[in-house]
C-alpha cells in the first residue's frame, strides 16, 4: 500500500490543476495544484517545492504556471 504522500503526488499529478493537469505534467514535469484564489504550487519529491501566490489577473492559471515552468527548467528538477 502506498503512503499518504505517494497518493497525494499521484493525485495532484493527474488532476491537481483540473483540465490543465496533462499540460502541467508535460511542461513542468512535476505534480502541481492550483487553488481557488489563483495560487499554484508544484513539488518534486525529495527535492523541492515551488509556489506562486496569485496566478494572474482574475485567478488565471497561465502566469503562475509559466513562473513554475521557468523554475523547473532552470533547476532541471522533474519527476519524469
């Protein structure tokens, strides 16, 4: 049986950003979770976590995801 953190990572990778989950996994390479207030967070297990407060005007997902994508690209961290 998987531990709670394993379940959480699997769940956020597959549906943590709703319709954008597939794009997040491909572009960012980590488990991401968006929030109602427009924030977004990502985690690479045993490495790091990144969060961005307001994802954009009106809670838009794009700019927050771009910020985290840049961080992931610069660090080279990916779960894949």
